């Protein structure tokens, strides 16, 4: 595609994502369906430009004020340049900027001068909102929570997330898949914590790989893998993934059970469960039973009360731990929305807990970084349910031979009560998990 046409397309996609009428990934997918002639490189440029604008929206809007022409075009120019810079840094961490030749060939002389002037703006000269690029309602609690760790988190959130794969241990082993990927010219390394994970360089077309087609690999962030590992489901048990969604953790748990026992995948969205079906077919699992439920008090849930060995509640949440992948969430969420989610999370956790038999394990998890969705929910549940005994996530992960387990946890008397993952510390999405055992 000609550079000018590609930049025009970027500007249009930026305009569509900034309406915030739909999630950014849905907007991008719809745009690609409507423009099927786009090649892989063009799609990558379009998506990364739009996401770069969403990540640095306050900064880019401030810089755009000094330019001329349509606002979305100015934002697209800045986003395009930003993703070129990130590509260059991936290749060489010492690099400051990527080549601008292709981009500048699409610009007018005035736009070139304006972009050069933007490049000369120093970070020290920016106001704090343009440095952290977060809404104030989110920046304030994160600063209070993290202290000196706030700015490293900000730096991490300004970058795209790595691509993690989970090995389906029913059909393959990690070293075998690593070699198979290398033969396909895909560089990968073992994830530092999950025994099932590989971290892949770049964004290869995985769906075309034979390993993917035979169900040997699934895309899954390392933090999400650790949540499934923490449940520690055993052969022959009865297990429930209470908010299964598209089933990433369900598949990991089913493999952990060695395709034995019975694993229920519950969700209130039949549409999300439909996305599990092709993944389930590839996985080779026959112990998974997807079921759409009306709400957390559905009759299907009541019939299983007191019969289940292990329950994972990966509760609906703000998703603010996934801002590297979903930067639009920080502009689409609100404090009022978080409060509504917290009430829903507490209700779901209380209902799911009724499923557990004595001695059973309950895991509550979110991909949020906010205490009101995490520690506050866990502590309120412990107070209201004395028959559920809190467990130290760090000790459980050590028993599972997870490397540096204590560094993944926080809270409690020994600092290991909760799993607490951060992008800037662990190179995963932001995750939280609390664990209980029901008294016998």
C-alpha cells in the first residue's frame, strides 16, 4: 500500500477507536473484515498505530494542538511514529527512534517540520498527565499503592505486551514445541514462572502452524497460566471454572486433570462459550462440560452445591491489568463502573463458594490492579465466611515448584497471602488471586 493511503487508513481507524462505542479490538477486527485486501504488514501497522494512540492519548492530544489538519490524522502520525520507535527498541534496546523515512514520505513539508518539533519535546517538560497517560481517577490510587513503582509501571504500560503460549501437556512437551517453533523461524524462550509457557518474539501467524492446528499450543498470558496452576486440579476430581469465558483457563485446568474427572465451564454468556468450542476440539479434552447459566444463582449451580472439589472464580472485572493489550479500557472504565463490578464480584464469589465440598479449594481471581476489586473482595469474603480458611498463595506455588514464588505474592503476615502480578515486575498482565480451603 502506498504510504499516503496507509496513513489515511490509520487516521480513519484512529477516528473509529476514539469514539469508544465498542472495545478497540472489536473495532479493529471489524475494520479488517471490511477491508479484506489489507496484507499482514498493513494490518499490523494499522492496529499498532491505533493502539499507540490509545496508550498515549493525553500526550498525543497535547502535541496535536500545535499541528494543522484533521485531528485524527495528527494523532495517527504520532501513533505511527511511536510504533516505529517501539519496533526499533525491540530490535535494539539502545535505540531511541525507528526510521521515519516511510512515514515521512506520506507527510507534507509542514507535517514533517511539526513531527520533528514533537520529537524535540523532552519528557521533563511535560505535565504529569501527559507523562503517565492515565485518567486521574486511576493514576491517583496506583501512585498511592505503588509509590516508587508507579513510574516503572507507567513505562511498562506504554509498551505492547509479549506473546505467551501455553503448551498443552496432554499432547506435547515444552522443549519439543520450542524446537518446532525454531524450525518455523519463530524465536521463543521458556516463561520464567509457568512450567507450561513459552514467550514468543514478534507476532507470528500462529494459526497456520501445525502445532496450533493439532492443539499443542494456545495463546495465554503467563499470569493466566499461573491462575490455573494455583487451582492445582487433580485427576478424577469435580471442578468448576465459574466464569469460563472463552475458556483459556478451562483448557489449562482440563490438561492439568489429565483429561479425567469432570470439569464444568460456566458462563452467563453463551456467545463467549461458543468461542471455547473450536479450542476444545483442538485440545483433545473430553472432560470439559460447557454450560451457559442465567446468573450466579442458576439452578445448575444449586444442584452442584457441596459436591465440587475445586472452584475457580475468574470474576468479571475492570480488566485494568491488561492495559498493554487493551489500552482503551482506561478511557472506557470509570470509578462508578468499578464500584458496580465490585458488588457483582462479591455476589459471584459468595455463590460460587457454595459449590465447594469440605476440604475443597476456592480461587478468586481478577485481571485488575485495583485493591477494591482484589484484596477488599477477598478480605470481606473471609470475614463473612469463617468456614473458608485463607491459604498462602506463595506457599502453594512453592509446593508446585514455581520459581521465585514469594516474589509473585503480597499481603498477609508473611507477604505471601495473595498472588499479585504486575507488568513492570513480572512481565505478565496484572493479575490477582486469593485462595481458600473449606473447613472439613
